[in-house]
C-alpha cells in the first residue's frame, strides 16, 4: 500500500486521477452524447516471487466534454443545435437532461475574470424567462429580466431551463455556464459509445508496448523526488517472462458431421458441415417482431426463420408489436398462441428488435424469466434482414443450449472429469453502477450438470449493494449439488470452483488461508488488439492438482463455451456466472437497461 501511494503521488498532482490510474486530455477522442475518451496509465506495485514489481499499463476512460453547457445539452439530447430546444422540453426529456447534468461542476462566464464555480444540483422545471426568484426588496423577478437589468445582457436562449445550485438560492442561465474540464463519466456507456471506445483502445501488442514505454517517460520514476527520498528505484526495462504453448484439445460434434473430431487451429473454428453433438427438439415456439409490418414485412420474417433453423413446426405464430407499448402483454399473447398451435408448453420465443440502446431487451428478459418461464432469443432486425449463414449458425448455438441441447464436447475427457463424478462451479457478483445506492448486488453461481461439463444450471441471490463476498454461497452450492444429483443420478465426489471478480485485497474475505500459488493462463485467441491473460489464484486445493494439470484442464475447458466457436478468455463456468449475474438485473421491473444484442455481446467479450 505504501509503495502504491509513493508511485502515484506525483502523477496525482499533475493529472486527473481515478483510483490507480491517471489521465490526460492530450490525444482525446470525441464520443457521442457529449463525452470524450481520455488516455491514461494504470500503475500498481505488486509483490512477486522475483521481488517487487511495478505494473504499468495503458488505460482509457470517458470524460465529459468541457466548454459551453448549452453545446453539451445539445449533444446529450442528440439534437442538431440549441434552436431545437425552442419548442420546449417535454417532461421526459427534461428529466433525462437533468439526470445527466446533475452533480457536474460549471463556471460562469458573465462576470469577466470572476469565473466562480458551482455544482449543478438540478435544472429548473421552467425556462429562464419563467423562473422567478425574490430580490432583496422582496419583489419577484424572472431570471431573464434580472440578467438584463443587472449585467445589461439579454439572454439569447431564454427558453432553456436554468441551473439550480446552492439549494436553490442561485439560478444560472445555461448559456452563461461552461463545464469545468476533467470530470469523469462514471456510468455505463451506451452501445455506440462502447463500440467507439473499443475501436479506440484496440491496439496490436507492439503498439501497446510502445505506449507503455511512453508512459514510463511520463511517470519518470528516476526524476521523482519523492521516490528518491525513500531510496526507491524502478527499472525502465520491461520484464521478460518465459511461457509455453499448451496443446489444443480435440473437440467433438455429432458423429454424422464432416470431421466430427478435430483439433482447432489458432483458437477458432467454424460450423461448416458440422452438426451439434446433441440437438434439442423444438416443437412449440413463436416469433415477435417489435416493429410494424411495413418496416419488416412478413415475407422477410419468414425468410429469416427458414434460414435460421430446420424444425418440425416450420410456420410458428408471428406477432407484430409496438416496441414502446406493453411488452408483457405482447409476450403473453404470442406465448399463448405458440402453446395453442401445437397443444403443448411453449419452449421458445424469438424476438426481433428494431434498434439498440433501449430498455426493450431488459423488459423481454424480465417477462420471459420471471412471469412466463420461457426461453427467449433476441435478434437485431438488421441481422434478421441479412440472415447471413454464419450469424444464424451462431444464434442456433445459443438456442440449442437454451433448449437443453449440447453443442460440442472434448473428445477425450480430462482425467479430472472422467475418474470421479465432478462438478465445476463458477461464481460472480454483479454490482450496481458507481453512485447508485438503491440497487442491490446480485450473486450468481453456476454448476456443471453432466460428466462432460457441457451443461450448466444456475442460481442467484440478491444481497447488500457493493458486497463482493457471496452471503448465501452455502445455500447456493447445496441447491446446485441437489440439481447435479437429480440430473446425473450420483453425488459429485470432487468440486472445482472458479471465482470471478475478486481483487487481491479481498482474498482474505473470500478465504482466510494463504494463497498457495499464483498462475496466469492465456487461453484465447483475441479477435483483435492485444489478448490479455486471465489471472488465476489458487486459494485452496484438496484435489492435489499439480500446476501443469490445473493449467491444462482449465485451458481445455476454455474450448467449451457454448455460445461461439472460439476459445474464450476465462473458463466457461466463470463466464456463465458473469452472464447470469448480469441477466438477473433485468428482473426488476422499471429498470432502464442498455440493449446490447446478445450474440454481438458474446463476441465482443472475447476480445
């Protein structure tokens, strides 16, 4: 801790800092919604078997664009210019703008050099020409008139609301405010912003290495007087580590597939001429198109369905629904139609979505998971329109496992799975956004349900916000152990537990014993940019794993992520737990969610 404070002290006096990272506006890149990307560096002192090391890496995050508050409001609301506000703000738009600006710091520009700073508490419910306040003599005056009399300045945008600050005692027209530089955006980015952030930060390894070297010049440890005073020196050369390449496992699909057993090359493969190992039977399903038939005609919907899957019921019920309407009612209607069509319990509802960045996806999952108890598959309309074979194949992989099928398995089961009945656990905790004190944390646990570790069951718990330790882990484990027994007909004799999301400083909370060993595993081939190895800590081992056996087993398991035909960066049980914890957040009615289409998400997560 003391070394962390020492190496971070000087950058903290020169740059904007967030935790262990510091950022600079140099080379910033604009994002939509009034944001911009700032580049920076992360640094932390870490103990290793070779002594103390400094971990220095590049990082980037979103900051608010400084300058005119009016210009920022235009960008937040995605308008052409400030004149688009002349028609007035609807309550919904005003609330959105108020929520975005609340808590930000502004300075005023109408007093010459005296640019006082204020914190935005809220926006007034009326415009500057209508906002009234009491003067010293007790008479009331509107803000627009006051500014003209006091400063000889006639407001050019009196139709805009005012900034209310200092508990409502000060009202400031938005046009005399400018945003102070260096205010980080702490919330989750939307779909477009996330895509732009990934594009900006995605770098080839040699470029990333050069950026880190530039960071060494910026932190300039050798010239740091604080470090010199403590006699601390840091080498300017990167540490070189020896690594080895683990052999890829053989993967099996259905025996009738062409090359049913094969060893993937480069961490990726395709489904051409292959059939899933165990295909699910789909007899009762339906389709909801959340747009009107004019925008996505019935013929186009049917073309997509034919390309998507070959099934017994080739003509499922199709319903067109308003994406801004009653989603629950629409899903209930199509659910009943699907059941009535074949006189059986509906198995699946395919939902075609018109756009990204809305609460539609979250509402669909809430209704399907907590009310109807039916699997859903969401698909973006432009993908359905193109219905490319590779995309449809990826969607079918997800649909098959949702319906109880198995896509692939390891041709030769690892001894750890084959020798004794074994269950793999993956656990994670999803936390609310920074600053959100009203929503709880959600703990998730998934467990394998077959001897191939290809099928999984999940359970979740709601717990106190920001609590990383899983409060009812014992109950969750018992629940999945019972499921394992019911599914396999035998009790597991061994457990392998993968825990995600725990920082170094929280190990003592998770387990009181010392860490027995630390190992890194690079299991995946990155789609682009620099692949980052997962960091595995062994907290407790009663299975007498050797380092080689645990590394080999974990690497092989990274080939069994059911949603794609690539190796993934973290072992599937932990991956599934992360997905389950995030999915459970959809279950609270009235929440606002970023609608990231699920197939694209699983591909981005593998970078």
